[in-house]
C-alpha cells in the first residue's frame, strides 16, 4: 500500500530521446529525481534525487548538445546542473523579484538559456 503522506506531485518531466531508458522529474516539493525505465526492483527506479528548489520545479530540460547538463526552473531562480555533480548546481541565476515559470535551452547556441517570468517577460 502507498502512504499518501509520502506522495508528491510531478510538475515537470524531461525525456531525452538519445537516452531512452532515462528520464528526469521535477516535483512540487522542489526535488529533482533521475529515474530509469530499466530496473529490476521498484527501489532501483529512482537513481538519484537532488533538492533543487524551495518551491515547485516548473521546468527541467537537458542541453541539446551536452546531455549531461540540464536546467531547472523553480521559485525565483534558474539553475544549471550536471549529472557528474548532483549535490550543487554548477551555475545559477540571481533571485528574481517575480516567480519564474519555465526555461529552455537555445536550439542554436548551446550555452544560451531563455527564462520566462510570471509577469510575461522573457530573459536570455
């Protein structure tokens, strides 16, 4: 049986086509889970977890050229992570005065990230 007090809502899911058995999930409680579709026991399904934000993770997306790197958008910050170091982000933005809603890597410039804010402004 599932204990409802241990359940959480998923706000963002990232799936990379070049890694068909792997996906990343951002949750309403600020945690990012790296998961595998190829597992032997249910405990093996979640490979790693990272406390990423204080509020919900609204967006998780892998860099299209460097797939070990990904961004997360939540609360008032965007953070860039690498799978080689899950304890801390490698780069993060300042804390914005308004809440952030999503982020996406530029399809033509591998180090450029576009961030959308709750007030309708898009930053690069």
